């Protein structure tokens, strides 16, 4: 019986090792994806009025839910980090000539019935506008989720566009430079800006919609303002953002209570 038990023990040990190595591989892949996590990585100082109790420091760092099960189109698959170019870009970044220095208009539909009119500024932010136009044309965003909501005073945005729906995943490229950044750190309601990590060339597919006047720390460079919402902001607030955050993180942001999916996006050059 001893040889049989030994054989069984060996098989079980090999299986435990295989499972451990598989988990380690998964963890490593998730870690590499989170390095590329393109979130609004800013520290925000909200100065409360004199009647308030004091100042509130809000950190808009990476919010990792650990969930990578959101539905995404086939073009939204996370990829290995490509090599960097001389400009600091990585991967096959859409040409900034796509926007053509023009104004582009279209729609962004959330949960099938919240339709936002959008406008992209191809003159003020040619590279970012070109990337967004290309992603919308390729239906990259359809089926992805808006994974992060901020609803503090002077700090109100909904962040969308990660391939995996949890703040991770991209389209295989990262790019710069920062464009059309507010010099005063003020992002008025309706602003559409590009999220990023710590580097100015870490912009990729994620963006955030500001639904209430917001102040963001500009000490690390700020965020590219690519356009604005021209209609539907009231419906976004009444149906999604006003319902709150499911489980706020240490920075006060988190997954919106109303699960939010991008169900449609269109774009065309303004005539």
C-alpha cells in the first residue's frame, strides 16, 4: 500500500503546485494590468466654505475592485504592454490627424435610455479627440461599464472606458501629450476629460464625465479636456449619479449603485 499512497501524494503535490503557479500567473497578469490602469490618479484639495467644519482632502487614486468580469467587445481585450516609442507613446496609437482640427459631435448612450449629446474638440485636443473618434468608430466602448463614481462636494465625475470594466484593461496603446488642460484645475460640469495614470503619456481608453463643477489637483500635469456633454446631463444625474456609490473606497469614490453600461456611441464631423 505504501507505494500507492506515495504515488497519490506525489500527484496531489504536483496538482497543488500547478494550482499555485496558475494563481501566481493570474496575480502577475492582474498586477501588470493595474500598472496600466488609467484612472484619474490625482490628489484633490476641496476648500469648504467658512461655515463648514474645515478642509477635505480627497484622493482620486486607483480604485481596484478586483472584478474583471465586465462584458467588453472583442477589440477591448487587455494586451501585454507594448514597447515605448521615442515620444513616450506605446503601441499603435491612432493618428492625431483623424480629428482634422474639426469639431465632432455624437452621442453616448448609457443603460439604453440615458443619451448624452457629446462634442469633441479636434482643434484644442487633436490627439485625444482622434483617439476617441477611432475608438467610437470601432465600437470599442459598447458593452463596457462606467466603474467609478465620485460624488463629493466639488468632486463629481463618472469614469468609464476600461476594457475589463473594473478600471483595468486597454486597447493595447498608451499615449500623450496632455492637451487643453485647465490652468486653474477647474473642470466645469459637462467636461469630458481623459483619465490617466501617473505619467503624462499614460492616457489610453478611459475618460471621465464631470457632472458637477470639479476641482482637480494640477501639480502632476492635470487632465486633457477632449470635449463636453451638450445634452442629457440632467438624466445622467437623475438616473445614475444621484443614486450614490455602492461601496466607497478610502478616497470616497467607488462603483455606482446603479450599474452603468455604455450601450451605444456615435460620432461624426460637424458640418
